[in-house]
């Protein structure tokens, strides 16, 4: 697959002020065969006004008129995508570098059906201040029984695979966990990319403390579908997160690309 088109889906509600960094990160990518699909819901801030003011810079902009959850909105984005490869960029996140999409495209040349990598977590108000890292590895399905999982926002999947493996809306927080387990379970041809893909701000649905118990309950119900000893999987999944934290906060080295986001908002 030479220079495949990459579709990036962003689902957003109340995305200000960080949504502007998300758009900028996509626009700064040096890979040209790309499209940004944004599905937005009615918001209490000026998200809609901001997006409409940028309509000439967004390839596909669609308002969610049915008040769907984020998984249904992602499925809408999948249906609208015209690219052969699809990835997700949350509204308050950015790609790790300006050549992230070029790197992704290069790694789809060996007929892989999906790829995944590593991500960084930053402080909410300073995306260059790193407080946690999520390092993946090349794994097989048996390792998933012991709580291993890749970060969702590092996944890039061929559209022909996604059409038959869409998100389900049964899980409010852990829908991405089911989505990823399902891909591994079906034994698609995949590759681990030993590189950072995105930088995520802390404070998302799955990282807020008040949602931890709900997430654990959803993880238990999901693991029951795939593993006989599901409780072992969930316990190891919780334990593994301990090793993702950076003891000392680290600030990224500023380069021309990251300088665009060196703002405390």
C-alpha cells in the first residue's frame, strides 16, 4: 500500500480550550494524504462556534444530532472515513511529532491490518510536562489474559477491518478495551511500533478518580467474555498501571513542532 490515505477521527463535546491544539497537531503533520473527521455534540462552551470558524481546515465536520455516546460517534466517523487507515485523536491530545502519520503509513507497507505503539500522559494545563508513560510491547493473545493492553490512542486500523469490528456502546468507559481485545482475539496481522504516537492530557473519562470503580466493573464484564479466569486479568491490568508512572515529572525537549503547544491554558 503506497502512501495510503489516513483518516483521523476526533469526537468532541466541551472541548475548549485544548481542541485548538488537536487541530493544529493534525495540520502540522508532514504526511499529506490525510483527512480529519470531527464529530461534535452540543456543548456548554464555544466548541461549535470554534469548529465552524475552522470549517475550511476540516475535511469532514459532522454534528451529532442524536446525542449518541462517544462510541457511536466514533462509528459514525468510521462510516464517513475515505481513508484506508483510521486512527483516533482525542480533542485534548496531540500527536507526538510532526511525522507521526508518515511513520504510521510507512509501517503499513507489509500488509499489517493494525499497528499500535506507546503514548505519553501530560499535565492537563501543560502538555509538555510528562507525568506518565505507557510503554507497550509485541504480544500474543495469551499475554492479554494477564492484564496486558495497548493504549487505544496508539491504534491505527485498516478501514476494511473496522467495518466489521466497530465499537459497541454497552460500556460507557471501557468500550475501547473491548474494541482492542476483540481485534487481538480475532488474530489479525498486526505490528507493535516501538515509538511514541500521541501525548494525552490527564483528566479523560478513564483517568478521573471518580470513574475508576465504574471502569473496573466494566473491565470485569468485558474480561468475562474473553477469559475463563477473568479476575486474574483484571487484577494484573490494575497492577500493570503502577509501572506506567514517571516518578519525577519530565519536561519534553522543545523542538519546532512542540513549540506550537508550549502554552499554559
